[in-house]
C-alpha cells in the first residue's frame, strides 16, 4: 500500500529531526524511511522476538537443570563473577539516537554471540539451540548493518572472530550462575533492542 504523502512527509521529517547525522545531506528521494524501512523494522522485530524466545527456552533449561531460577537469590554470587553487560543507553527513548543505537545493538550482539559459548559448554545437550541462536544473532546484526548502509549511516564492521576473552569460572557452580546471568543480561538487552525497533516503527 502506498504511504499517504502527508504521512511520508511526517516520517521523513521525523527521520531528519532525529539525530541521524549522516542523513542531513541526503536527497529526500534516497531515504529508505518509507516502506523499505518499515519492512526492515517489522521483519527484525519478528527476528528479535524469535531470539528472545530461544533465550527464554535456555533460561528454562538452566532453571530446570540447576534450579537457578531467581535472580535476586543469586546477586551475592554475581559479585564474584566477571560477567560483562552490553550497554544500550542510546536506545532508551529519552536519549534515543538511531545511529548510535543501531551500533550499540550490533556491538552487544557481538559480545553475547561470544559469551554464548559459555552456555554451550554448560548445556552440551542443547548445543544445537545455542548454535541456532548464534546464527540468528549474526543475521540480525547483518540486517542492521545493511539497513544502516542503505540509510547512509556510519557503520562499524566488527571482525567475525570473537576477540573478547570468555569469562572464566572458579567452580562448576560459578559456571552455572555465570550462565544464568549471561542469559538474564542478554534477555534484558534484547528487550531494550526490541523496544527501540518498535519505537522507530511507531514514528
């Protein structure tokens, strides 16, 4: 369906008003801020929802297998663990910046893609699900990079190999709790990324 002219003008106005710094010199006709951009958002909202579902499935396995289910009961142990948490401060509505938000989502996906190796070691019987999850994350990151390039936004290409050292754990219990928090942090990260994409879709 064609976008009404007024709606398209409004959408383009919002896109130009928002801090998409690299867009200022682009002719309006070249912006993918109409159906292509909406299609990208809808497709990747679905993708993010699928990834969230797979992470939730792994969280249930950790809960059932190790009886690690409630975060508040594990906070003291967490202090002893070196678990990184990817930041998405540019994706919150108050400080929203599309270019840096997209870059932060991609950087976070890269961090969690690597740290999921910890989950694969922890749950060898579910290695297939972990690998599917990693493949979906790589595809989501690639989709975002492609869309940023289509919009003329600055992109950062990360090496495909994971260069961040994996967390080390002093005991099997710490490994289990570490896996719990990696999944919990990743789920929060995905919720923020999902809200950011939904926010863009509602503009």
